[in-house]
C-alpha cells in the first residue's frame, strides 16, 4: 500500500476560555492535519505543536512536514517495520513524527476495515477511565469536582502553580474532605517549584490525599530527595522527552506514573514502548494530550486501551476546552469512561469546513 495523494490542512479552533501553557496565554488552538488518500480510503494524522510546550513552532512543523511528504512514495507503508524504519531514519520534530505515524496507522486500518494493530499490544479494553481537569479557586474546584464525580468520574487532576500554593493546599484539603478515598486526585506542577517550597508544600498535604504529583521540581534530578522528604510519589512528564535518561537514573522507587504525551515523545510506537516500560517498572502509564483535537484523542484512547489489561485513567479531558472540534463528535467520556474503539472511529470523521488545504502532493 502506498498513499496516492497527500494534503497538508491547517485549522484554528478557539478555546472556550484562554489557556495558559507554561506562561504562554493562548486564545486559540492551531495545528495541521496530514490527509492521506489511497485506494478509496482517507485517513488523517494531527500535527499540533503547542506554544509553551513544544520547541518547534507551527511554521517549523509545516516546513518539516512538507519536506518529508515526498519520502512516503519510497516505502510499503502497510508494513510496520517499513513505517518504523522510515520514521526512525528521519530527523523530525516530535509533533510532526507523531502526526505522520498517526496518518499512516490510520490509513492501514481504514484500508483493511479494522482497528489499528500494534505489535506486542494487549487486546483493546472495551472502555478506559479518563481523569477530569480541575482549575480555579477552591470553591470552583470543589464545585467542578462534585459535578464530574456525579457524572461518574473517579480520577481528577489539579494544576499546582508557583505563587498559588496556599490556594492549591486549600483545594486539595477540600477535595480530600469531600471524597476521601472514593476518588483519585493527581497534581501537576509543570516543573515550577524549587526544592524547598516543594517539600514545604508536600508536607502541608493530608496523608494519602494524592496519587502523585507530576514534575514537582525545576530540577527533576531531585525527585528521589523530594520523595524521601515527603513520601509523595512523583510522575515524569516533560522529563521523558527533555531528559530521557533520567528515568533510568532515578528508577521507579520515587515514582507513581509516567505521563505519556505522544506528540512530545515523538510517535505512536515510541509512546507504546514507553508504556510497556512503565508496566515493567510497576508504574502507571497515563496517556495525555496537549490540547489536540479529537483526531488525536481517538488515537490516544485506543493506545491507552491496548497498553495494559487495566488501563490507568488517561489525561484526555481536553476536548471540553475547545469551542469546536475537527470531528463530527467531540471526544467524550460519559460516566468518566471513554469507548476507545468508538472514539477512534469518530476520529476519522473530519468535517471539511473545519480545515483549509494549504499544500497537496500526488505521490
């Protein structure tokens, strides 16, 4: 199988409210879709670097994608080994590599009329839990948590911001008093805290009130020391692509999870390999998005479903932050669970009016 036609399409979607990513205020989500057509089948992959998170800009991603597309004519892209070799040999920004691989995996599946298959993966779970995002003042946090808990969500994630730690402590205590061990609370500090303030923050929390805190420290090498001082497990997120060797250096003891953002890790199979490593280390593998559209969320849900017989709650509750979506249906997790097979099928149904074709190739 070789794609006969490729298009780069651009999109722009407003957020329901401005979103801050590592100090960058965003009003809209911009990105690209790679559209491949072959033998009557059409498939998409999303290339969506997020300002403040990715080092590549959208313009740089566009140039890298356009330069790479002619390479697709050189390989049998239905072969897993060929796809992997093609991407491994290329030097691509992670968001671009992920979008290309997503499009190729989707095209192979659409052509055969089956779900995507991944070497060494588990049979897909029929449903996966999703964690709900919490933000705002303690009253707003508790109100949203109560609403989502009533809907069926059992896992929640709260951002912890430098300079607002007292507010975060109040929110965490209120959550713990309201739900106890009936719901799981995860924190995310985005590498924002120095060691002393992180330890002071950790010691102020009620015992057993959180599952883990993502990237608590500006210097992630100190995570074992933070764990020794507080007893709190951490999770690696940004460190997984910023400093890949760190996981091996600190080992699993101070950790509770690996948070896997495929478009930062740099590919579908690389992310699944990392999830398998987490499982071998006794850690949760938590698939997470970077405010991508439901084109990506459907793929990520399926990846979570095949990563473990009992998938951890995924960080895919981001479609609710988009005022519109590229697909006919928003990715959704009714009752706190998503149907990964259905989500993947919906991810293929892109609305033409939501995208603008900016470049085309016949291969």
